[in-house]
C-alpha cells in the first residue's frame, strides 16, 4: 500500500503529460477554438466539429463563440457545416465520427488530410518519399491542393522543371526535423526548417488563428507514425530580407526610404524583432498637401511620430484578421484593423494594396494613404477632423490663423459647431479678444488638470478649472470630447462658448439691472464685503421680478428684519462654485445659511429646489451667478414668516 501511495503522483504526471495540471490540460488559443467547434457539433455525434464556411468560397474556419452568434467572417455571411474533427473518421451506420484515424506514415497521412498534390510532388523527387515513409520524427506544413493550384504558372514551372533541386528544396522548407504540435506553436517563434536550416515564422493569435509564414493553419495535429502533419492554405517560401532591405529595393517606397533614413528608424527596421510595417507607397505621400508633407519631413520629431504610427508592435498577418480588432503602434496610438471580404481595412478604410510581404523581422503591408498621428499635426489639421469647424472659421476671419498653424505651445478651447446653431457672432474687437481668451498659454492634457487650477490665456485673462464627478470644466464651458494633442498645441472640444469672469459677484449683480433690489438687500444685510472678497460662491440671484412677486406684507417684513434677511440671502449662496455642466442629475449644495440647496439638471435646464433658473453660468472672479425667478425660502424661514404674520394678526 505504501508503495502504491508513492507511485501515484508519478502515474498521474505521466497520464496528464508535460503541459497538463490536475485542473486540466493547458490549451492554446487554437485548441480552445477547436474545443468550441467540437462543443457546437456534439449534437451530431462524437468528435464532430462545427465549421463556418464563407458563402461562395471553399474557406472554412473552426468557430469561436463570437463568430458562432454573428455567423460572419470579415463581414461576409457564413454557413455552418459539420465534419469530423481532426484525427477522426466516420463509421458506416454509426453517428458522428467515433473512430480515430489509423496511424500511418507521413506520406500516407498527406493523402488523408487533403494534400494529395503534395504527395504527388513528393513522388517526383527521388529522396523525399523514402524519408517520409521511413523512421524518424518530422513535422510537415503541407499545402492544401488549392494552395498548389493558386501558385502562378511561372513559379510552378520553375519548381517542376528541376524536381531534385528546386522542388525538393521547396518541400524540405515545409518540414521540421522533429514533431511539433500546436501547443508548442507560440506567437513570434521561429522553427528551423530542413532546407538549409532556414527559419519558418510562426504566429499564434488570441483568436485561435495560427499562421506559418502568413499561411493559415487549416487542420492541425494529424499524427503519423513518424511525425505530424499540419495542413496550410499556401505554399510558403524562404525569407531572406529584413524590413529595411525590402524598403531599399522596392521602387514604390522611394519617399518612405528617404523618410526612414531622415528619422533614423532604419536601425530598428533592420534589427531583430517581429514588427508589422504599414508601408506608405509613394502614392500615399503624394495624396497629402505638399505644405503638410514638407513640414513633417523637415521636423524630426513629427517625422518619427509619423513613421512610428505605421509600425505595429508585433507581426500581424492578413489571415489573422477575421473581425475588427484594436492594435497598438510604436507611437502608442491605436489603429482599428478589420476586414471586408478579402480586403483588409485600417480605421474602416480599405487602403491596403498589397499584403503579407514577409521579412525576417516581420511583415509588410503596402498602404495607399498616410496614417498621420495627432502628434504630427497642427491645430488646423486637428480641427479638420473634429466638429469645431465654425470656431476655426471665426479664427480665420479674426486674422488669428497663425496661432493655429505655427509652433506656438498652446491649448485651443474650441466650442462645438452646435453651439453656433443660431448663427455665428460678428467679428469685432470684443469678439477677437474673446477668441484669444479661448487660447491657453501652454500645451495641456486634460488628465493633468485639477480643481482650482488657473490658466493664463493669450487674451490676458485667467481661467479656472472645475473638476466634477462626471465633467471637467473651464469656467462655464465643459470638455465635450477627448483631447487631440498635436505637435505643438492641443485641441479641447468644448460644449459652449466660455465667458471669462469680469469682476466679483457683487460687481456682476450691480452691472445687471435685473438685480437692483437684490443689491439693495445684500447691502442692508451686510453681505457686500462677503460677495466682494475672494472666495468660491454659487449665487442663486432673485431678479427684481422675483422680489416683486412676493406678497407686499411678507416682502416688507423681510426687508425690515436685517437678521432674517441675511439668513435668507445666505440660503441663496452656495459655498462652492457649481457651473451648470457640473450639475448632473442632482447635487445637494451646502449654503452659507447651513441648509442644503437641491440643484438638478434635466434636458439642459438647471433647477434649484425644483424651480427652473432663468439664466445660468454668469461668471464672476469669486463665483458663478444664476438668475432665478423666485425667492428661495429655507425650511426655518417658513416658521419665522408665519409667526410674524400671526403676531401681526393678534396685534
């Protein structure tokens, strides 16, 4: 018994295998997709896999969960078919695929997996068939019959015209001198082939696609007595040049070649690694204005950013793209790579003209349009892709264009086009100054802004930053979209025209004829100094009409009692600055009186204690003013006024 206990762990280890645990075997992405296909096919019997076939083609894919429900590959419809999973076969009269395929040598296994053309060409060589039938342990990435048919006549003729050299070498390049299963096929690895020890590039993607020199693995892990066969969809060939060498020899990359040399990126592109270069052709460079191109080519930092935006951090073969995905460039930006049928797309555009040009350190796709990152653009160029064209037109009309196209470090606070739906303002000296006050003297990033921060404008004003739970505002205007950070300047898209503060709250109230009674009341209550000094206040300011709407007796008693008047006025003053863009659904704002005000916003209408305000966001240097059409009554004031009225009745 003791011996059995000691031997049990060893027996378990041998049973589970080197890549397994007691919780279950470790599975590669390919194996997980195969497992899902098996799960979807199990109703048809044992070892049946569900396969998605592109309508109108012979392309088949094992299905993952997302594809199963969408029924699409690269946006094209598929039909589901059911077939034996790799390594199994049907038995007459029985459901599913209950029988494991009989093991035979590599040569015979080629016929079983649908690579009879490879068998045929193996026969034509004098040496290869005996190796495939003899002892040993090999892996062959066998091209399907369709793969051989798709070869150009010129290439095929060169192979079959010299079977014992060209054809033999080509077939040996598809072979590895050991058994390699899919769980060993890691992303970015290289296998040593049996042709001059040349490398074969392997990529194993998270979606379960495995590529071999960018040829897709169709069916894998077909065991043979002397190795394993993997069926692939292309005839692969040796790779000799790195990315930089390909750029050097291709005429269509003349401009790219000069740009790479000027940027110093040639060292990266000829070094070790696995990159994807989205290589702009000469035509791509010619599509952008000469002024823009010359500016970027003459600016080393912008040029480097431009080129880094065309380099992905890992090799991405076209066959790996079966749906949209986000990929990161060396620049740190994100590109949306997708497909539409046989066409690859970048950010939704079918701009890839030639794909899967293999290099020793990655893969090249030719593109016919430049991917200019924000970091290489001027404000003009940033704005061209944003919903702020009306604001840009105003800057042009005001003669301020040089600020938008030069190398000045600044941040433009540009209102959305919708802000001007009722018409654009006339350009005069006041408007020109307001436009200058929408330009901050620094290149900012919104993620570094903090509450209470002050920003200096080109117009000489100081703007305050307000950080709320769901919004980030500069004075009365809040940021409506993600920053666009250009070469020298940043674009903030704002939800309204901002109004820089001029004067204190008391100054604002005195300048507005609507608030004459409120000003008098503030002075009577002794609150003038409070609203004139530095601070952070939100003032809900009753208009003269609001006071006049009160019953005369109630108004007279209120104005005649300085203490209660001060109490009620303090209830109209919040102890922090709350602009309308920071309100959200409901904010409970503490007043100087002590009770809380309920400030809410619905359909862009701000209310205080459920009463809509008449005008919002009148900015002051020490706060913000809201015009309201009624005098707010704190809970305690009702009992005071009621007691005064009762006392007067008794008298």
